C-alpha cells in the first residue's frame, strides 16, 4: 500500500517538476522605457511568432532605470529614449526607431503652438497661469505634468527643452508615459510631455512646438525639434545573442517596420515592403 | 496483518520525544527565519544611517532630489550620494497617521458606544455584521473610492483658483492632498477600531453597569464613566492595531496623497490641508524599482527599518499602556 | 417578566418602552448623547453610502463576459478585455499562501499550546508571531524582492542567463503566507486552549501518546478554530496589494515561466484582482474605472463570502459542549 503511494507520488512529482524535452524555450528579461512599451508589446508578440522559442519579460520602469538594471545585471537588455551618457559605462547603445516627444494638453485647451522657451518657462515654474498664453482660452493655473528621473524621457526633455535647468517642483511627476497621458486626460488645466503613441487617445490634444507639428512626417525628417531615437541597450561584455538577433529584427525587418508605423512612430532603418515607396522619400 | 505491523511501527516511530523535537525544530526554523529577516532589513539599512547619523531624521534639501541623485549614481558613486534627510516623509507620515488615528479614535469611541448601547435594536443587528465587513475590506478598494470620489471633490470644490495660484511656483495643488489621505485613512481604520471597541464594551461585566444604574446614575454617565472606563484595555488594543495598520498603509496612500516629497506647512493656513505629500510606506512602494542603485537600496531598507521599529515600539507601548489597566480586567 | 433582547448577557436589560428620558440630565451628558447619535448616524450613513455605491457601480459594470476574457492592452473600455487572469491569479496566490501558512501555523500553535518548553523559546515564539502581525506588508515585499532576486533562490522565479527576475507567484505566495501566519496561529491556539485539560488527561490515561492525542483528538476538535483562522488569513491574503504589486511582476496576463503545468504558473508572473484594481484606477496605467469597479465588486463579494463562512463556522463551534 505504502509503496503504491510512494510510486504515485514519484510519478506526480516527475510530471510536475521535470520540464519536457523541448527545453529550447527561452525568456529574455528586459526593462526600461515606458514610452516604448506599446511598441515593444506588439514587437515581442510578433517576434514570438517568428521564433516561438523566445519569449520576453519586460518591466517598464523608465529608460534610465533600465540602463541601471543592465549595468547591475538585473536585466539582459534595456530600452532607453535618450542618447548615451558617460554614466552609461559598460553598455552598448543601438538605435532602434525614431519617436517624437509630443507636448499634450487636455482636449478642452485651445492652445495650438508653443515655443521651446515658453515650454521651458512652464516646466521651471516661471509661467504658472494659462492667462499668460492667450491661445489657450483659459485663465486658470497651469498644472504641469512630467516624468521623474528614472525616465530617459526626463533626461531628454531636460537637455532639449530646459537646457540643463532642473524641472521645477511645481511639475507633477508621474512614473510612466501612460500615467502622464492619464493625468492630462483628467485635468482640463494640464500640460505634459509623452510619446507619439499616445496621440491616438481622444482625450489628448497635441501642441505644435516652434510651429512644427508632432507628426511622423516631421519626425522622420527631424524637423520636429523634439525628435529622438529609441535605443536598445545591452551590456558590452558578453551580450546575449538572442537579444542581438531581436534587435536586428526590430531595426531592419519589414514586419517590425509595419508594427512601429502602426503604433505611431517612425521606422528609421527598416526595409519597406514595396519598392516604389523608396522613390517617395525626400 | 501488514497494516497492524505498520501501525505498531508508526506508533513507536512517532514517539513523543521525536514529535516534540520535530515540532520544536519547525518553530525554531520559522522563528529564525523571521528574526533573520528583521536583522537583514536593519543591516541593509545601516549604511544609510551610518552616513547621515541623526540628521537622517532631520530636514535639509529636497528629499526628491536626494532620491534622484541616489538613483543616478547607480551601482557606484561617492559616499556623498547617501545624504538623505527624511523629515518631509516622516512629517507626512506623522500628520496623516496621527490625524487619522486621532479622528478615528474619537469618533470610533462614540460610534462604538452607539452601536453597543444607544442604537435601536434593529440597527444594532444590522450594524454588527456591517462593521465586521467594512473592517475586512481590502485597502485598495478604499483607495479606489478615494481616487474616484474624494480626490475630485477636493480638487474641484474645495481648492480655489486663488489658492492654487498662490503656491503654483512651488507645488501644484490638485485633489491629491493631505486631507484626502486623512479622510480615507480614517474611514479605513474606523471599522477596525469600532469592532474592537464594541467587543471590549460588550465584555464589561453587566453587574457593574446595573449597580451604577441602581445608584441613580443616568444611562449616558453609566456607560461612559463605568463601561468605557472598564473597556480601556480594549481601547488601547484597538488603537495600537489601527495605528500599526495606518503606519504600514502604502498602496492606498500612494493613490491619494500625491507623490511629492513635500513637507506640508501648517503655517500656510487653509492651503496646508490641500498640500500633497508622501508618507514613508508610499515612498518605498514607489521607489522599489530603483533597487539596482546601491545607495537607494540602502536608503529604502533604512526607511523599512524605521517602519519596523515603529511597529515594534507601538506594540511595546500598547503592552505598557495596558499594564496599569490590568486591575480592570473583567472577572 | 420582561423579555430579554437577544443582545447577549452583558448588555443592559431590554427596554419595555419606558426609556429613561434625557430631559433631566446635565447639559454635558445630553451633549454627549447627541454627539453619540450624530456620529453613529454619520457612520451609518457613510457605511451605507460605501456599500450601496460599490453595489451600484458593481452591478452597473459587472458582466459575465468579464469573468472569462483575459485582460488586453487597449485604449477604450471595449478593448481592454476582462479579468479572468487576475481572478485566477487571486486564487493561485491564495492557495499558495494558505498551503504554506496552514501547516506552519498549526505546527507553531500546537507546539505553543501543548509542549512549550523551554519557556524562553515559547515566549520568544509568541512575541515573534505577534511582531509578525504588526509588520507592514510593504517591508515584507521589499525583503522578498531582495532575497528572491538573488541567484540562490533563482529556482522560484524566471531566470535567463545569470539574470534572476525575482518576481513570481512563488515569491508573492511565500511572503503572503507570513501575513496570514499570525492569524492562523492565534485562532488555532485559542481553539486548542479552549479544550479542557481533562480531555487530554483521559486520552493519556487510556494509553495514547501525547502526539497521538494531538493528532486524533485535539486537532479534530479544534478544527473550527483552525478553519476560522485559515479563513481570516485567506481574507487578509486576498486583500493584500503591496506584496502583489512588488512581487508578482505586473503582467496583465499570467505569463508562465516554463511549460510544466503547475510549476510553470508558479514560477511565472501575473496579476491578482487587487493589483488589477490598482492598475485600472485613475492613478494606474490602464485607467479604466469601469473595470476597476467591476473587479472591486467581485473582490467585495469574495470577502463577504469569507466573512459569512467565518460566521457559520463560528456558530457551529458554539454548539460543541463539554460534559464534565
């Protein structure tokens, strides 16, 4: 009786604990930009269909946090939205695609254009009332929404708009791109910066910067002042081969290019499917 | 026949001595595990305390900026990066927890007296399970109600444009404020306190109350002076439990207090109630992704050890407060 | 003979209609009574408001399709799917936490109440369990994150190369068991201590060993207390958010770590109803309040059901009498 029970237990544990022979299944662990997350989710799903053995685990904790994770060995790859800095020692940056950092206001706000200087004034606490911007049609206090220092977007914004000044304490910092979009949606007096993928949200309205609209056409030619690359980051010493294969696929394949375009950004190096489209480039 | 033999064998194998040792070993293992965890947390937090000394609890500099610097330093970085003055976070915790516990204590006492004594019978029957249900509702649901109901109410109806404009250079006032946090925390810990107070009041010996009534003392005084006095151990226990719960509340407060490391200034007048802040537990929750930076990791564990020590001091204080009340223990 | 109201032996006798009028009282007493009624009424109003609000919002937004669809990423309500995975996640995490906490808790309670020597160890165990009850769950979550991210415990979560993800159902379940442990220990101890000594003496008198007494007589008798403690612990596990948010890896759907049936899920990441509500609230990423309300309603129903079970089991416990 007892030996039967032991036998049953052994079979059950073998069933539960031993993985089947198809052990080529691999998980790639990454972290980083929340701006890139909508794109990455679709890219991961598509790549899984191309190579069923590879699955991804991605934590969107912010571009800078992702790079720190790669440096400390907590992630195999990271995605960041600012160019490399000296503090990123030990990592290799590879360009993936082009994204535009759009300035969004609530859809009730009639503002249509801001200069970089005016934007800097808002986000350093110098301009605090919408009455200073007659185009908005509001006279309430400005609620500025931004990111915190874990975000690559934050570093990019500080460098490109604030010219190195610190973001004011009046800015309501949010932990991710999606949270910035949500905050703007709920507050008619708000203004904030988020990626191109959020442009599809009906509660948000894009504002032109220096007269140029935040649209894929202008980002592609880098006419839009806040255009930036999205980068793939992995450790310089012994990077994972599958990560590099995925990077190449995402940068250059046709399928990845279509996904990137569909979600909203601009493929930079991807081949296109139809030959005649190449002649339309300027 | 096999079964009988096996039964005898089993009987001898599980002798009392062996059983006691095995059970004792399991208890020791769990004990050792928990103590190891406490020691680990304090040891991991020690570098932050060692670098800052008592100034860790003081104020100085922008606490958000200090966290940013720690995060940017990454795995390496000079010792300077460990500078951390947690006063805004501590002050926020004291305000929110202190305010909620005080409000809750006073109102829960009256409500408990109401529920046990002065309510009509039909109300007593319904309130008893309702209080128990509310005490076991998860805190995230209170957070949801807070974010969807209280925060917009405070933001749209209580904060005026003038108030917002007057502090707009420093912080932005929205519904995510001190008062929203205190209100929701009060509503959250009140059912717990009411349940414990009511249990304590119900276990007051009936003949004490009847004797007081027989002496001609009116119902209110009887209940207040005799009943509540006798139930003081339960009141202390309920307060300690509720304070411990409020202290450790991270998720709900992260949702409603706005996440700025700002120390609300009582001298700001009415605006003081609407200022955003961030208590200690919510800070840990929101910075938990920065563990790859050594300085931030040590700082987060330092905050965790402050919470741990506070919880331990609380239960010690509760035990100490109950000692002189021992003579009121119900017969 | 006046009838006694069914409010227990320690409350004042039932009113026969002649209530002591407060007209003759001092002003301070009347003010006290008025405040009592005011606050009591306010509490009833707030409690009713909360319950009715959650009920109405839940009924408005709960649909059967939500229970069987997985959550998906999307912008609008119709695109974001249901909460099947968070529901499964809640069940998995509750089962795992209870599976770890129950044996440990009963063992500790049995040892404390039946053996308990040396005394120093017993007192230390009591204090530590009580301390565990007061530890904030965010501290447990932080500690759990650090130890489960170390390579030694890499088996319990997904790994890739030398990177340990550290967040999985195992990690969350282990820390949640610590949250439920004090409740199980307390309740089981109460149940064991309520059994009179002569039962144990009678059992020893007929020749059973102490351990056999515990196993065959005491524990089965204390079963209602064990069940009550387990349900209380279960309630606390289901309602916990901080440990889930930190240790479960916030993936919308259950992401298996490996293809073995049970172990894969346990090593993988996912979400529970509480983290789903957190993500769907306006301060969360997804910001779909309708889904949050629906999930909150389901969670409340689960908590209510657990409370009812505790009540039922408690009522049955009172029926047990000891003849002496």
